[in-house]
């Protein structure tokens, strides 16, 4: 089975019929049919049982599909890498960031970069931590931003800054907490729903530790994948969550309060790139803007709880 036959076979297995497979890989249905027939002739056994309404994979096709899926993924990665090597004459920067950073840090970074390098194109992707290694290694992005050092052995991590963690809660709930217990208002949150996180969000272990310390009795019966969505639920008065220092710096003090968690270690922000491919000059110029932006964001958040009532 050659590479073209493998591509067509995978498309048919994924879509379940010749027409959908043809649309997926941009060829005609007759070309799909001929390629499958030729593959079956070379292999010496049928890959599909043909009925009036469907193609039914044979046991041999199921075994081939399982064995060839990894090869197909590697070929797809190779294709993406080859495409990503092309760059416009005036330059292109491809970057990725966690959802929270995309909303809190990137708008300022992109604004400054556009003023400094107006002819350089920029592509921005929002990725989770476990998606960044593939994006970097296939050259889908030049660099990425995330919290904590990346564990992949072929990804280089460079710490940019570290900052405190905060509990985010509505101002109304926090004022109520202060009225109940001015000296330790954070204890009020033990009876306020915590909005739990799914997946590998870096806030998860900290939230678990805080919940144990406070003796949290209530969790919101909704679990979300990102701290960004958790914060949106907090703004609706549905509970509290833990946020990073960049997110805290952008909270509206009229409606929200950021409670510093001084007993927890600071959270580090890193820039990542593929070890064998450092950022080119255009990406490096963008990275040069980050220290100034981060320094500005490191001051106390406007919505930070008053010193006399913080934990």
C-alpha cells in the first residue's frame, strides 16, 4: 500500500463513504473508488463489503486502519511542517498562548508589535498546555506562552516572570465576607461554591490545596476546562476561583475583588520554543516587548482586597 492509497483508505475509514472521503481529501469520488480497488488488488483481499447504502470495513481493513493511523498522523505532521516553512517576504510570527494569556496579555503585546513592526504578519493560536509541543515541533508556531516549564524534552522553556496567585470573587460576596469576619474574611469562602477545573489547568492543584485549607463544603456542580470560563461564572456570582496575576490585574474593581494568596508559591510564566529551532529575528523582536508589558502588569491589581482584610 503506497502513501496515496493510505491517505485515501484513511479518509474512507474516517468518513464511512466514498463521497465524503473525496471531499475530505479534495479528489473525485471515482478517484477514491479506483484507488481503493487498486489497493485491494495489490493486497489480495477486500477492504470493504459494499452494500446499497454503506461501505462496511472488513476485519482486515480494521486491522490495517489501527496499524496505519500513526503513520498517517506522522505524514500529516510532515505536511504541516513543510507548509509552515514558508514565510512572507516581510516576515511572519506565529505564536500560541494559553486561553487566559490570550485574553489578558496578548492584546497589549499585539498592539505594541503592530506599531513597532507594521509589515510583519502575525498568527495567534489559543492552545492548551498539552497541545503546545506538537505545534512547536511541527513549526505551526514559533513560540508559545504558558505557565510552568514545559515537560517535553524537545521544548525549551525560558522563565519570563513569576507572580502571585489570587482568589477571584465578586465584590458583593467579599464585602459580605468582611462583614461576617473582618479579621479572616477568606474563611467565609468555605461556604461559597468553588468552581472546579477539568484537565491540566495549572490552577487545579492550587485550588485543591486552598479547598483543603479552607475546608470547602460546596463545589459548583459544573466543571470547566479553563480558568477563563471559571472567571466568567464568578462574575455572575456563582462562586469563586483561582486566577493568575495577569488575570487579576485586569479585573474591574467596581464589581470584582482579587484576594492575594500569600501562602502559596508564585506562578511562573514561561516562553517556549522548539529546542532545535530558536525564534527567528521577527519572533525575537516580539519577545523583546514582553518584559516591559509584564513589569507593568506586576503591580497590585486595582481590584485587590484591602490589606487589612486580605488573608
